[in-house]
């Protein structure tokens, strides 16, 4: 089993990644500003780190097989995390992406549609820039998993579809995925890599 670090492990996506990793027998280092405030659990090492502190983050990441980053794009610069991962010698970086950079039609991304919520524009724009920067990354084996338009609480079903760069929409016209099923898709990718140095997406 792998030794995994999860940046942002106390958030909604990060906490589901942690749960899924433990379910599969991986050991997890939970990294967040107040990671140690969560109840102690077998298989989890909690480390309090301000991810803006690259040296501290590098130290926390050293010795891991892979890093999941569930940090908000608008609050942490791309180079802070990537530099820490690179200097720590971690071979794989798996980024929790956003749906804004997915296509809804040829040449038209979700973020550029007329009804895109303005309150999410900054985060989506930062996520798009992060993805663009990753595509020039030469040293790290990265993956960027975009959720569907609605990234929500809900059951762990294990039933979903995988896509590439286009927004997935179900038969009822809804684009959505639960945090729990997103975590299944991403741990599947960790264990059996298919999207090395690529972005992909998951939805119902």
C-alpha cells in the first residue's frame, strides 16, 4: 500500500479522499493548518502546516509516494505546492481540480458560459491557470481530476462515468458528482494510473 499525503485533508474533498484511502489500506498524512484538531485515527498522521510555508510543506511531504492537493486555487499559488512536492522528491501529484476549465461545446469552457456564477469566477480562473501551469511541468508525474459542475454531499455509490475534457451531463441534464464517488475515482487513478500528466473528469 502507498504512503499518501493529503493537502487540505480537513476540507470536504480532502476528507473524502482520506476516508477512501484508509478504506483501501493506505497510510495517510493529513496536512492542513489545523489538521491535529481532528480526532486521532489509526493509519493517519496529522501535521499542522501553513501551505504558504514552502519549507514546512516540503518537510511534511518528504517520504511519501504520492500527494493529493485539495487546496483552494485562489488561496495558494501554484508554485508553492509544486515546488514543495518537487523538492520533497515525491513522484506523483494528484490535484483536486475544478469544473470551470471543462468544455461544454467546442471552444467554449464552463467558466465562459453566460450563466457561470460570478462568485466562483476567481477560484475557477485560478484553477484554469493551475492546470495550464501543470501542463508545462516536466519533473512531476501529475494528474488533475475535474469534478462535474455540482460537487456535492451524497452517497458513495461507485457508479459513475469517466471523461476527459468535456463536462459530463446525465440523462436529466444535470452535471454532478458526490465527494465520495469522486474520491473513489481518484483512488482508482492512484492505484492504477491511466491519466499520467493529464486532466480527466468524473460524473454521473
